[in-house]
C-alpha cells in the first residue's frame, strides 16, 4: 500500500514540477517561482530514496520486530 502511495506521489510531483516549469518559466521569474523549483529539486529525490528503501524491504524488518510475539532477531551489523 505504501508503495502505491509513493509511486503516486512521485509521479504527481514530476507532473507538477513539469507544469510549474512550463507555466511559470518566463522573463518575470519571481521569488515564489524560484522556491517552487527549489522545493521540487530538493524534495523528490528523497521520495525516490524512500521508495527504493521501502521496495527493498528495509522498513519491513522494523515493523516485523515491533510485534511482542515476534522472536528477537540479532543482526550481524549490530
């Protein structure tokens, strides 16, 4: 479920960024326009990293160990 939400957020972010560049990119570049572009450049790589980590199963390990009946797993890197 989280994967689907992240895919929707990621693709909608690219669509919004593309529309922003098309609609607001002219000679009258404003401070708001610059901030929208900067937010798109900074925010969406983090969404991609989150999606890749989630699809690799990194967060499933933590949610599995949260159950009180789950056996304790000792990781070798700890």
